[in-house]
C-alpha cells in the first residue's frame, strides 16, 4: 500500500487512517474500523478519570477481589464497564472477555462477527502514584456461528487475532495498534479530542540497550535468567540500562520506542508467570511481531500457544529479536 502522505497541515485521525487502510486492504473492513473506534471512544472516557486521579476516588480499592485474587481498584471496574457499554452498542461484537470478569460477557447469542479480549486497566497498582497505566485489547473473528459452549470459540491461539492494540495513559495518551499491516501510533490531541496519527510502521530499534525485569523476584527465577542477568550487567555486555515501570503497557511502549527487552518469568508466587495470555500476552505479542520483534514464553512463540482457560497465565519475554534470543540461550 502506498503510504498515505497527508498534506502538511492535515491531521489524520485513527478512524480516517483505518478507513484509508480499508480501501486498500480488504482484510480491514469498515466494521473493524468502527469497532476500534468504539474502543478508543471508551478510552477517551477512561483517560478523563486517569488524568484526574486524586480529585476523584477511582484509584481507591473496592473491597472485592477479581478472579485472580487481586485487589480491584474502582477504575478497574469502571473502565471495564465503559468498554463493555461502548462495545455493547456495536452490533458486530458477539462476546467480550476481560480481566475483570470471571466469565465471558455474551453480548449477542447469535450475530456479531467479533470476539474481544481486554485488560481494561493494566498496571492499576501504579494508578495512585501517577505512573502510566493502559488498556490492552485483542480482536478475533468468531470461528463459527453456532456453539454449545462459548469457550469453543473463545479459546483460540493468538495467531487468530485480526487486530490488537493498547492505549497508554502516560505523559501523552497514545493509541498503538496493528491490523496485521504494521504498527501505527496515534496521539490523543486534547484540543481536537481525537487520536491523530503520530508514527507509522513502527519497528523496534536494533540496538536498544535497555533491559526490563522485576529483579525483586530474582531469588525464584529459573537459574538461566540469573545467568543472563549476570551477563547483562557485566562489562562484556554493557552498558545496559535497567528500566522497570511495572505497567506492562508502559514497559512495552518504551521497549518499542527505545529498544531492548522485557521479561516476566515464572516466579515462586506466579509459577505459570503473572501475565495473562488472552488479554495481555497475545495482543502485545501480535504488536511485537508486527514491529519486527519477538514474543515468547521462553520456549515457544506466544501466538502459537493453544489456550486451555480464559485467564491462564504465561511467562512473557518480548522485545528486539536478538535480545529475546539472548535470554533464551541462557534459559534453554
Ligand atoms: P494489571 O494491573 O492489569 O493486573 O497488570 C499488572 C501487571 C503488568 O502490567 C505488569 O507488567 C506486572 O503486573 C507487574 O507485576 P509486578 O508488580 O509483580 O512486577
Ligand atoms: Mn494487566
Ligand atoms: Mn488490569
């Protein structure tokens, strides 16, 4: 596709970009463009709350725990509701699964061509500290129109995704997504009230010297990770810089822009890994591969993992291919 070059003064919104892309790539339908717009509409609403934290009580804990036994912030639930409401109005959406709902939300028993997975608020433990948080989404097409158990069509490997993306509520609010034709970034312009194209066809830089891992868990890592950590901090390798935000969306976005590698290995507390396959690892892996990087559980490609349950966790490594392969050379 000839990259659309908007005239100097013109600004391209995410929806315009999707419709332009749609004209040249049949795989991208108007419905998908509209669907992504439903998500970004909800995200603008979520951004309002994130950016005013401290003036409202949304970063306070609810006294409930989610299916993962994790504390839930009011904004976790609110963001979840905003996304489901916005998607519920879209007749093309059949089923929505989210980190905050134990079971999938069946919006339409019949009809609706898409199924969605999302983490409404990623990194919410950072919310009250004013640190970047995010929303992650993953879109698949329904694999069949009739089913007895929704899990038949929900538990699909990540290579079935047709689109994935995230919104990061950071120093700027950015939308990054892929529909399988590269990774594109849009910045929310508060004056316009819309996401405007800011980067196209993003790829990981090829020599970012940044490693991102929670070394507080090093005592329970597989020994290979600690051998890699010794190397990455050695004179021979260096100098690398350690950066760990603790919001995966922000750690991913920094890795995409500055390069390097991220790892959340299995730990004693999370023996399967902490990050969830369907709405954290899969969408991030799709974007990572479209950005010419790599995403693995340390042994195999994230996108090829056949899920066995909706909220299953996986170890997750992503970033520049050679950096991910370096870690794998130590752990395998
Ligand atoms: P969530 O807030 O959706 O539960 O996700 C938090 C995740 C992820 O964003 C981040 O990479 C990871 O938790 C950080 O975990 P640790 O605090 O254990 O490092
Ligand atoms: Mn998360
Ligand atoms: Mn979350």
